[in-house]
C-alpha cells in the first residue's frame, strides 16, 4: 500500500491521484517509483528518468513515440506483468521437487567432463591408464544418460537424449574391448562412427529438451539453448570440413583452430546455461 498521497503529474500526463491502478501497483508516483528495472516496470517512467525528460505531455518526441502511444495501457500492463510473475512463481513451485537436484547433478557431471584432467603415473602401464580414463569418461556420460531418462518425466525429449547417450556409451565400450584387428579394424571404425553420430544426436536432443523445459518460464534462456546447438553444429561441420580439406594445409589449420575455439566457448556456454536452468527451478520451491 502507498503510505502517502503524492500530488504530481504522471509521466503519461495524467494526475497520479486519479490513476485507478495506483493502489494495485503499489505505486508511489512516477518520479519516485515505477521506473525501476524489474517485473512490472513502467516504460514511460523509465524513459523519463533515464533521459531527464519532463512529463510526456511536454516531450517533443511524443508524437512519434511508440511507448507514448500506449500510455493509456501502461498502468494496466504493469499490473498484468506483476500478476503473470506471481502465476509463474506459483507454477514453478508445483514442479517436481527433485527437478532442481537432477539438474544440479547434471551440471556437476558436465563440469567434470568439460574440465577433466587425466592423471598418469610414471611407473604405470600407459595403455592401462588410458583405458581407465576412457572408461571413467564413459561412466560419467552414462550417468548423464540416466539423468536424462529421469528428467523425461518433466520433458519427454530428454528420453530420446538419454537413449541415444546410453547406446553411444555401449558402442564406445565395445570399441575399447574389441581386438584391434577385428574384421581388419573395419568393425571398430563402423562402431566408432555410429557412436559419434549417436553422441551428436544426443546432444541435439539434450539442448532441445533444456530449451523446451525452460521456455515456459524463461524464453531468453530457451533461446540460448537453441543457439548453443547451432554453434556446436557449426563446429562439427567445420571439423568434418577440416578432414576433407586436409590436402589444403592452411585452410585446414584455420578450420581446426575454429573448431578448438568454438568447442571451448560452447563448453563454457553450456555450463552457464545449465547453471541458470538449475537455478531457475531451484529458487522457486
């Protein structure tokens, strides 16, 4: 509730005391309140504050101003935004209480995979150590696949991501334990290509699932998930082009450098998006 009445002309040119939405918006008047950034802000008051203009009725740009043309709806728009935010928070509070926990576990597993460091000992068998770290990486990936299946209760696209992830892990395990001369090495190559293809498909469905999950409450975050996959796809296409153009060393090297930079940037990008997605559902219990 507003503690005192303020006699002033609003940004729209109307008397603040005559505004029928003032009490509902808990508005102390245009010069002291509704211009702050946040849910339910008043665009007219924000413009007036940022530019130091007088009320819109005295502004020489008001004739061509799209914001001013909607002045009669400004207070109602603010009220609608505040009500929508209340509804959003209520709906978020009714989601699966384990959703945030699962997303945080996925975040830490992804962080582990992005910045993993392979420790080796000088006295050990190099091949055995490489096998150990390869299996450890596949276990982490399989855990992500299981999480995707669990998350499919909230968004069905996660199921496809989980199945593709687990199948790709199974194929990768086969390539680790098959003899190097199996069918002349051709079987390992085929399994490796299939596993890579499934991993790429799994990542696409993962990004799509995250976007679909976040879209109802944060369209900007959903857009970042979709843009992330486009950049990852561009990096994969560049990697394929670099292999095809290996006969042109300069161009191939440039493509390889682009792939390294793109994968590093998108890896961090993915972590940021995962963090924001987990926080979105974790802050609204």
